[in-house]
C-alpha cells in the first residue's frame, strides 16, 4: 500500500490513506475524466534529456527525438529539394554543418509531421554583408507553412516583424539575444497547427520560440502563416507537412536539427486540456473498466475498495451492487469484533467511512447510506473523530 500524504485542503480532504491515491482529490467531472492527483493517470514516459550545445560542439538530442541532421552525410539523405522531392538536396555538408547553397532553392525534409517541438541551430556567414533583410537571411518553416525568421540581426536593424525569430509578417520577437555572425544561434520552437472543425477555426495554431534560451515568441497565434507584404488569413493546414529551410541567397548554416512530435490537443481527440463531455465519458468508462479488471484479480478489502473506486468514474449497477454487498459484509465483520479488539479496527473503519463519504460527495452512490451511518456511529462512540 502506497502512502499518499495530504498537503492541501479540499472539500473532500480525507484523513485516511488509500492504495494508489484513490478517494483523495476532487472527483472526475463532465470535462475532466481523472480525479485530482489521480494515480490512474499514466506516468510520464522516462527519457534521457537533451544536453546543451556549445559554440564548439552541438549537444545531444533527447533520447525520444527524431534526428533530422546530426552533422553526418547519412543525415543529408533525410532532406530533398523542395522544388522536386525526387531530387536530393542541393545544400551541402560543410564542417559538420548543413549549408544553404545560394540560389539552389529551399530544402525540405522527406518526412512529414504536424505539431512538434523543434530544435535547430543556425549560423550566419561570419563576414557580415548586406543590410536589413539582405544579411544572413534564411528561414525555418514548420510544415512548410509559416516562417520563423533566420536573419543576422546582430547590429542590423530591419522591420521588426521580419526580425530573427519573428513569426515572419506576424509578430516580432520580444528580444534580440543574437550572437555575432559566424557564431551558433539556438532556436527551440513549439509549433501547433491551426485546427478547424466544420469549416470554423477552433484553434488558430501557435508558435512559441526560444532564441538562445530566451523566450521570444510566447504562444503567438499563427494567423494563417504570415508572409511577405500581404496579411494572411487563418486557414486550415494539412495534417502533416515537411520542415522547410529557406534559401534567401545567403550561405546560412544549420546543425543539430531534431524534433519531437507533440501529442494531440483535446480539440482533436487528445488528452491535453479539458476534454469534450463525450470524450470525458468515454475515458471515464475506460478508467472504470481498468479498475474493475484490477478488482477482479483481488480479494477481500482490496477488491471492495477497487470496486468502490471504479464508481467515481462510471456508475455501473452491477459493480455498485457488488460493492454495497461487500460494504455490508465488512460492517458485519467489524460489529462482530470483541470490544477489547476494536481499537485494532480503527484504520479499517475510518477508511471505509471515508471512502463511502467520498462516493456520496461525488454523487457516485446515493445518500443516505446505512453502512456509512453505522460506521460514523462507531467512530463517534470511540472518539476516533477527534
Ligand atoms: Mg527568411
């Protein structure tokens, strides 16, 4: 049995401790399938984290990342010409970096995906030539749809919505933490595509960008993807698309490119955020079933508590009946205990009373409940409520 310590007062605060966090936090509701602090929720997968890059050496991607470029010739095979996907990329490998061959055209990944965390490092030519948009210009296009600007803005003013780490044509970055040209710059980008349902936008899609570790785009709405001179209008994106890198005529270099696909948002059937009432009901059903399946392999008190716990998620007449019969039997056994041994039953009595109280508060079982009333009476008589 795991001990769960109470650390916050809630209307359902309980004095007893339960296996696996049951009967602890607020119960599920119409848009939250889990209780607060629900141990039935999946544990986050264990991965190995990324390591930081230095100017001399790129860091290591996290263990669950999909690597798009790691400095090797082999990783170039993951890229192709944007104009003709059957043609290899014309960009070149240069000292372990992926370098734009000016006038060769955009390059893109062969692989396509949607929402992601993208890590990418870039370096403008060490010799600063040109000004404004003409100096060290390239660009990063998640799904090929919207540009996170790459530009040498070190001592190089330009229109702010076209700055390095701007969402081009939409929103300037909040700061300019760029290193001098020739040095590596690190972008960490979180991309969510726009979502439409029945022709209506339900989520505009967002870009969050860190430039050299500094937050420069904070959940910036995509507004259709932006562009040059023209104001874009929100529109659906496909489900998947490639990552594209821009050829703007400057030999900008890239290294250490990797991404991690992001799980679906609630609005597209995922479990991030509040779920729809339909999805919540389906999930609650699924959780209740898994707890009942667990209960089927248990005996006695543990079985009873699991059957009771499942009722928080789904009202199931057969389970409610089985749990109630076990509650009645448990009370009968308690009342048969000789007075001298009653103290040893304190935990058991309080635990069952608390569980019943929780289920009543959660409206998972009807009130009044004769077993709970009898248990409360014992608790009061013994002074266990003090
Ligand atoms: Mg650009």
